[in-house]
C-alpha cells in the first residue's frame, strides 16, 4: 500500500499538532519525514515507513539534506506541512528583542526555507501541496501578542501570495489557522502572568481543541483532488470568541 502513497514532510512533529498530523498520515499509509530537535520524541512515535531527523528548522542546509535523504527512499515530497513554531509573548515596550529574533527565525525564515526546499520540484512536476500552519493570531490581534502576531500575519501573507504565484503551476497552498489548542505551547512563554491569563481564558471557554482536531483539518485539505485548493481553514473551539 505504502509504495503508492507520496512522501509527507512534517516539521515540529515531536509534539502537539505536528505529532497528531504525523500519526494521522501514517495511519493512512503515507510515508513521512518527521523533523524536530527532540529526536527521541520523534523516534518514540515509532511510525511505519517514517524517517525521523533531528533538525533545527532554522538550518536550511540540514533541512535540505533531510528531505533529499527521505526522497531517495520514498520518492519526491508531494506535501510539506510547515508547522514548527515558537510563541514568546510580551508587551514590546519591554520584551527582549532576542525573543523577536528567535520568533522571526522559526516562524518566518523557516517557513520560507521549507517552501523553497520543495517548490522547484513541485513546479517541474506541475503539482503537489504546501500547507503552512498559521493561527487565528495571523488574522486578528491579541494583548501582548504584537511580535508574535506579526510572524503569523506574515505566514498568512506569504502563503496566499506564494499561492497566487504558483497557481499556474497547479501547486496548492493552504493556510491552517487554529484557535487555542491543547499542546505544549505554554512551555514556550517565560511569563507566569501570561501563562495564568491564558489558562483562565481556556477555562472560560470550557477547554480548547485537541491536536487531532487540527490534524483532521489538515488531512481534509490535503485529501481533496489536486484541482481543489482549500486556501484557508480557520478552526477554533465553538466557545472561543476572538
Ligand atoms: P508545540 O509547542 O506542541 O510543538 C512545537 C513543535 O515545533 C515541536 O515539535 C518542536 O519540536 C518544534 N520546534 C520548535 N522550534 C523548533 C526548531 N527551532 N527546530 C525544529 N523544530 C522546532 O506546538 P503546537 O502543536 O501548539 O503548534 C503547532 C502549530 O500550530 C504552530 O505553527 C502554531 O503557530 C500553531 N498554532 C497553535 C495553537 C495552539 O493553541 N497550540 C494556536 C494557533 C496556532 P522540538 O522542540 O522537538 O524541536
């Protein structure tokens, strides 16, 4: 069965949405290339027909090597899911600029690296799919999110602009914009005040989505025929207001 299925590359597959997405594609017999820094977490998934690589997504050389190696085994990447991220929240009048730079590297430069790694061969083939995971925070603003929201607005902009540029090449580009999801996200942020506020917000809406809810949306978008491009999916808990 697997020989007929294309290679799916997933960044940030060691936890949360990336992990649930990797499991879902694997259950459906797709070979996968899983990328993250915590290799032990990737390997613990123990997926069939899967390669795990310890790659920091800001390192385009390591990324390209990992993709080449997986393609030697499983043929070309027919879908990349750019999902890795970093969320460092604070008021920018006080936030350490190092936090902006880190977010810009992981949330922005990396997405560009991931797209460029596969676009030339997609153009040659006149087909295939790029899925970028953005956020509701890529469509609207939230308190103390200025630098972070900037990175996610950017993901929306680049995905839509690149989609227009590549449309004549029959390449699909999808933006996934989740609301709050139960993952490791709060472990990124160093401020207890922000963590407490975020937890209270989640409680107010009786809990948030699961990573599997987002994986299902990604799989749905991917599974449409190649001539159907779902450009954006915005998905949040019913009781999430903003
Ligand atoms: P998690 O915090 O659970 O996982 C983040 C993933 O990114 C991990 O696998 C981590 O792997 C990887 N990662 C982070 N930095 C790097 C790096 N430099 N190099 C390689 N991998 C890296 O995240 P979520 O599942 O919550 O988020 C996934 C996506 O969903 C993100 O794009 C996010 O913006 C989006 N999203 C999430 C929301 C939420 O409420 N959870 C809300 C809106 C959007 P490792 O540490 O092993 O390297």
